[in-house]
C-alpha cells in the first residue's frame, strides 16, 4: 500500500497558510449624491457619443469612418489620408498632456468618471442590481445553494451583459467599417469577414473586463495606477479622509455629543468601504487603488447629514491643505501652481496649432514616384525622356480638375496630358512623361519641381524630384 506523506501541523494547532489568497468578491453598494450624478452624467454623455456617432450621416456617407481598406479617414467634413499621420501624432500628444494636466490638478479624474473600464463597469453593475438586487441581496444570492431562482437570475443577468457587450463590439467596429453594411452582414449571417471577428473579440473583452475583472483591471492591469504617483504632489486634489477631524472613530447615537465621548466625527459605519468599487478603506490614506470616483465622499456626506455634522469628513482636498488647515481659497491658489499653468499653456498652444493646421490644410496630396523600369531613354525626335508616376489624392467631397506643370531645366516639357480629373475623396495614379532635348543638360541628376493645382488656385502642391541624364 502506498503511503502518502502528510504535512505536519505546527504546535499552535493551525494548518499552514496557503501560498496565495483567493480574490475576494467586491459588492459595491449603490450611492447617490453630487459625484454619483456627475459619474452617471459622464456615462450617458460618453455612450451617447460612442453608440450614436457611427449612425450619423454626412452627405452620402458615414460622418465618422476610419476606412482602413480604402486608407481614408472621414471625420465629418474632413478627409484624411495616411500622409496626414501627423494629426494623429498631435492628437496623442495632446491626450498625454491632458492626462498630465488633469492628474496634476485632481488626480485620477479620468479613471473615476470617463475611463471605459469605469463606464462599462457602472453599466454592468446597474444591470446586476436590477436583476439580482442591492448589495445584501447579491451577497445572499451568491452564498445560497443553487436553485431555480438563482439559476434564472444569473442566466438572465449574463444574457443582458452579453447583449450589451456585443452591441458595444458592433458599435466599435462600426467606426472602421460602414456600420449599416456591417449590420447587413449580421442579418444575412455572413460570418466570414474580419469585421465579425473583431465584433466578437471586442464584445467578449468588454464582457470579461466589465463583468468579471472589474477592479482587478484598475489595480493590476492598468499601468496608470502604477505611474500616477510620478504626477502627484502634495498640492494635487485627491479624495482624502480628514483624520484630524474624524479620529478617534466610533459608533454613537445621533443625539450623543462626540466631544463628551472623546470621539471624532467618523461613526465607523464602514459605508465608505462598502461603496468603493475597488474595495479599499479611504481612511487608511492615499492608495494607488483609489480611482477617484468620490463614491465615499457622497456616502460620507449623507451620513454627516443624518448625524447633523458638517460635511467634508471625506472630500477632494490636497495633502498640504489637510496638514496645514488651509481654507478652500488658499488650497485653490496652490492648485493653480506653475506646473499646472505650464501644462495648460503647452496644451493650449498645441491644440491651437492643430486647429490652425486643419483649417489651413491644403485638400490635395501628391506623391511622385520615378518609374524604375526605365530611368532614362531616347525617344523619337531626339529627346531624352524620364517617366514618373504621380499619385494625386483629392481630399474634398467634390470632383476636382487638376493641372500638372513642371519646371527646373531649360527646354523641359511635359509630353503627357497636363489635365487630371480625380473623383471626390479618391486618389488616382497618373503616368507623366518629361522630355528635354538630348545634349541640353550635363550628365547626372538634376532637381525639378512638379506643380499640381486647380485652375481656380484653391489647392496647389509643389513636389520635388530629379531628372536623370545618362553619361
């Protein structure tokens, strides 16, 4: 018979601890208040934009469409090409500066009110509350043995979650593929396209992150939680517990005098912990898990109102203001410090430059490519010829007639048609032949310029190239 070794129990009578601790499920309590209304206002605003924007039309096309197949991006009246990548770079830099600015002023406002993880977690929690009930009801349901009621509620909740997640994935892909055509693919069950794959991929990512991972994304997966401290200082507005006013904490009746009981304002109700979506206790001080949603501020103010105590035991304030007892005016003067003003000034200049660049942008793009098959050749009439290919891109919503001219060498002439017609928001490759009299230029490479523009002068582009004369 095989003998299985048994780990001895220490003399204290307790089995050794497991090498890891199971993840504790967090059941956030519903909260009402000023910041809760702001949070839900941001949920409504962001989702109206996200779900509604792909369905807007601009003329005969989708108003906002990043058409990867055609390599054209439509943003209302703008038509952008891959050559306009600089605008994406500027947008990313502006977004990074905005993040630095908001974080320096008020911590993780983005995380608490507008981050997609927070927004969809709020939506999924709302569905969960409607199906399974409030916090205590959900805890009892999860701890109860399996029953028909539990099975029905769980399956109905997940069915609604999957429906919302799939609609989210569908809307997301609708920014990259015409959403009405995408809808027809689903109705006709044509399941072989790349769009369908990404609808399911993004949908199930939303289902997993907002339905199951929730606070774990904020605590362990999001890099912002780790490097936010580099953008904080002691004059950053953060959700803080006023320990000088709240301690020592303890329960008491509403009519009791806390001074007579030698107690602070905190009644130790733990509601601030129960409403926290990441499950932390804000009374332990600043923690990287805090996403700045201010749910604890709302619920603590409610308790203070019931106890007839002044509000603000938990509030948005700065570490310097708490330590030195500053008034709100003193605190705000330090919030608008040189670091914040510098971020704001750089961001304003960058946004103004981007806006000016878009307004002054020429709605015409031209690329010049030499014909590598025949660098230079003699043609009838004793002329030396170079062949080029011009990609002419019309960045307007109307067909345009362009005229091509060239300059740079004596006797240089255009031996192909000079007029080019390009349809609305289209690009066209045009073969262009340039000739000079043989012997009129020294052997080597000579700089030339192609000039392409409309007859009215609304759009004009000049591109450099070279004319090769063989030895």
